[in-house]
C-alpha cells in the first residue's frame, strides 16, 4: 500500500483539537449544558476517527501490535456486550454504545497505528491545554469570584444531578459552582472549578496533566512553569485526593534527581510524616464540618450507599445509569447525583463492568517497567478517590497502559523524537 504524506500543520491541528476534547469529555460544563448541545462526545469520537485515518494513510500498521490489541479488544467486547445485555436499558442504549462499544477504536488509534511522536504530542497538548484552562480560571477566580473586580458576562445553565444556573465569564470560566467546605480554602466561599461541574473533576484533569508532565518532562522546556500552574489549580480546586496524588506525582518526578538522592535518607521520613499530617488535617477539617448536606457528608454517604448497593448485587449491579439501588441505601435522600466513580461503575454493571476498567491496570501492574506500574497505581488511585467517571479519558489511559513502546521510549536516555 502506498502511504500518503499529509501536511504536518493539518495533523498537528487534529492533535491539538483531540487533546482539548479529551479534556472537555471529563465532565466539562459544555458536556453537561442543559440549554445547548455542544456535541462533545460526538466531536471527540470524530476527531479520533479522523486521526486513525490520517495515521493509517501515513504509517504502516504494526501487525504484531494489532494482534496483541485484538486479543484485548475481544475480551473487552465480550464483557461490554455482556453488560449491554444484562445491565443497559433501552433508554440508555445509545449513551452506552457511544461510550463503551466504540471505545476500542481508541486502542487501535493509540497502539498499532499511531506513531510515538503523535502519541506524545497529544499528551503534551493535553498538558498545555490544561495549563491554559487553569491560567484563565485563576484570573477569573481571583479577580471575579473572590475580589469581585471582574463581573460575569452572563449565566450558564447545566445539569449535574439537578439543573443549575451559574455565572459565566465569557464561557471560559464558571463561578459559584461549588462551595468550600474546609480544606486549604477554608474561609473562602467557593472553590475553583474552572470549566468543570465540580472541583474534584477538575482536579482529576489537573492530576493527569501533572502526571503526563512528569512522564514527558524531557520534552518540556518550561517544565517548572507548567508544574506551578498545575499546582495552583490543584490547590484552588480544594480537592483532598488531588493534593495527595499531586504530592505523590511530585515525589515521583524528583525521586531520581541528584539533589534528592543526596538527601533522600533524611527526606523520606519527614516527607511521609508531612503527607500523613496533611491528609489527617484535611480529613479532620472536612469531618469537622460534617453534615448530610456538606460536601464531605454527601461524598461519605455516596461511598457507604454505593458499597452497600454493590454488595446487594455484586455480579451485574443495578443497571447502567440506574441509581435506584444506591438510593435505597442513602442517608441524604435529597442528593440527586452520585460522586464516586468506583461504585458508580460497580453498581452500573457489577464486577463484570468493573473488569473493563481493571484489566489494563492489572496487566500493567505485572509489567517490568516501573513507570508503567507507577501510572497504573496512580490511575487506580484516581479511579477510587476522585470523581472520574467519563469514558474517553479512561480509555485513553487504558490504551497507554497497554503500549510497551511508549514506556521503552520514556525510559531511554535519548529523546529520539523531534517535534515541529
């Protein structure tokens, strides 16, 4: 087959847009708009398909990788169709199909077809976009939400559990979305949620970007600047889990540096103590403000009710997008949504549905590559502790965990890849 050379500018634009829409798929306001359908799912899927076609025209397919992914895709489809038959209602058929039956094409995109340069480029743009979103949000969060110097330009209607209306700043930042309940921002009224429906969802994106920054640090000229911006976003998001994960990722970033090696014997114990104190302090502050209507109370109730509901139907769950089982065990009956991804998955389709997420993690934990094991552990931590129930970014990481060439390139001393 004759390979076609396409303009680098065109392929770069597709990568830039794909990285942006992967972020927008993490429960952004646009994705949950109640007034306008921004077609975020459909555009993301279209960008992935276009990227697959471009890479197919440009590069030869690695048949060994294709066979390797075909095995995982077969296992995946058996499980996904099993969940479809047992757990998905007719009203959710289209939603489930869009999220989970088309997801394996992302594996085909990121593993056998897409070249390493393209994969890294998408990750780099993911970091850059997250930093741009964060920088914009910090300006409006400080001078708009808190100081009142800048004023909103309109109102934005979205649905997250129940319909909500919040101030919009040029549709680039949305204020007054989520109250502060303790934590580092104790004393302020609102947390920074940027363009997302909740602080923890925004924090999940920030932690992912921070980890990608760690993985690809040799490709970033302004590594420290990006790290500072991401950390400012994590702090103002006021998410306990995000701060813990951020500290872990920062530790992974500097653990092999010469400076750290010189003091690691003296630093490890103090760092562990500091981390433990921060965790206990944050939990105590949240628990001190505990009430059924508080953020901590709602989240705690979600964990307990989700766990009890799953135990009552562990194999197949209660059905995709069905909160009936969880609602039976709630203390806070007024809570219209659900804020724990692990039990959302397990209640949506039981252990069978959970395997779709856990198989690549288990696979990566058996890898001999330390970085791959680290990403699997951090990803599992994200899945358990942070609001992280969105399919495209999950399967994006899903694919990375299965691609050995990425990890071989990351641990090599030479960059080996030149970007335009």
